[in-house]
């Protein structure tokens, strides 16, 4: 029996706990949240409830923890759990500073427990199929990728009384690509970052926070301090260019404020033999593979190249993680990614092996936050640390 504690009892913790309870030989043992209101709905589940994280650690009658607190707590709480020998599944991002990255890396190496960052976008069906295709060299040598997280979350930055939420505090104090892992995670897995290749340099730029300030003026009036663009360090859009040691290039965009429909997945992968384009607004993803897909991409080809739906290749390239997933779990949030993510973590924790997203992945992807801020502030490209 694997006993879980949920650290952070809000909506995300509640959702993941509801999925955990469907796994065999898994037990929900405890929930910790500093807000008594957040703890209230857990009372009927018959689990231990804690308002103090240190008290939860002293109690200690659990094997693994899901960390779903605000970002600023992720690294500290994960490190303390690892020091107590607890397996950790931490929500994204894993860290906010380079100092936290190094500290988390050291803690995970020193602990006998399993650490995994819960980047659920890596576990969606389409992203897993592309991963298998990339691993089997279907696209050839990978040379270029685009990825983006474009989601208008301005309404999550301020409370109804006009005060900042924890997300608002992060947007006020941080400049750069402040939420990169949904975008960069799948791309990094496809490119084999940390195995066959590594990130070496990053250059970032950002727009001004025009849409964020406009939202505040519309909802709270022009006299609200946050109605001024100077109040915010986070721009509407931030873009990072990342180069790899093997000569590939990644373009990463994060936009949490521009008014437009939410696009769950935005990816483009290019190799020497083909390419992948994610679907937009409910459309299906597309692939073109030279010598396999119809036509040819060369100029003046007698038969022009034509995209194919990626679902055509699911039977051949379905990833084992997805193929083995429990059918009802596919209806979980984020295209089934939440369920498959939990299954992967539980399996790694039980077997004591390295998880699908290891601590090196976690700190490398999360380091984009401070590195992009540094690049923008100094007006130059910056080098990636070698987290080894």
C-alpha cells in the first residue's frame, strides 16, 4: 500500500487526489493546507488534516506526497519531503531561482526517494506519440521546435477585492518566461535534452504588460495601483530562443494575458525527414514524413507535400505509457495526461527507479524562469547551467 499526503488542498490537489483514489493499493492518508477553508471539504474523506507543513512532516505516516501549493513553496517543500525519505510528485514549476534548482538537485541525489515533476502535458496522447516517433528517428535529426503556452489568466491575478492572488504576486515580481514547463517539457523530451542533447544558451525578450493593466482598469478602475503598466514586471508575452549543443533551436512563447481563446497545445517540431504540427482549437495534430506521407516538399515537386493527421500513426507509434493506461482515466483533465502522469509516478515510486520526468529535467526546464528574467534585464543571451 502506497500512502499519499496532499500538500496543498486547493482545486488542483483535490483533482489529483480524486484520481489517486482510483488506483489499486494506493491510500490517501493526509492533506495539508494553511487555509482552513481549503481543508473543509476534505473532512468527509476520513484523512488526517494538517494546517502546518512541519507538523505533517513530524507525523510522517505516509510514503509519498503530491505538492500542489503555490509556486514559491514548491522547492522548499519538495526538499524537506525528500530529506524525510518521502517520494515527491511536485506540480510545476519545480523551482523559481537557480539557487533552488541546485538545492533541489542535491536533495534528490542525496535522498533514497523518487522525485518527479508533474508536467502533465508530457503525458498527453499526442505528445507521447510524437515522443515515440522522435525516439524512433521518424522525423530524422531534430533541428527546430516551437512551443507556446497561450492562456488568458488575468482573472486569476487579482481577488474580487482587488488584492493580488499568489499568481498576481508572481506576475508583479517576475520578468520573463514565468511559466515555461507546459511548453518546453514535451519539446525537451522529444529532443532528448539531458540524454542526447542539452540546452546551452538562452536569449529572451518581453512585451510590455498592456493587456494586464487594461484588464485592471476595466475591472477595478484607473485609480487601482495595478492599472499602471509599471506596476507589473511580467509582460503580456515573453519569448525565449534556446540553442542546443547539437545545433538545434527552440522558440518558446508564454502569454498569460492577451485576450484570445485558450489553445491547450501549441507545438511545432522539425527534423531532417519530416515535421509535426499540433492542432489548434480542437483540430487534430498533423505530421508529414518524407518518403511516407503523400508528395514531396521540394520546390516544383510533381506532387506537393500534404499533411496527414497524426492519428493515422497512433497504432504504430502509441507510447507504452498511454497504451497501458486505465480506460476510465483517459477522461481525466488535460486530455488524460493527469491520470497517465500519476500512473507513471506511482510505478516509479513502487519500483524505486528513475521517473519519466527526473530531477534533472525538472531543474533544467524550471531554470528558464530565472534565466529569461536575467536575459531580459541584461539585454543579452545567457548560458544554461549544466545540472549534472
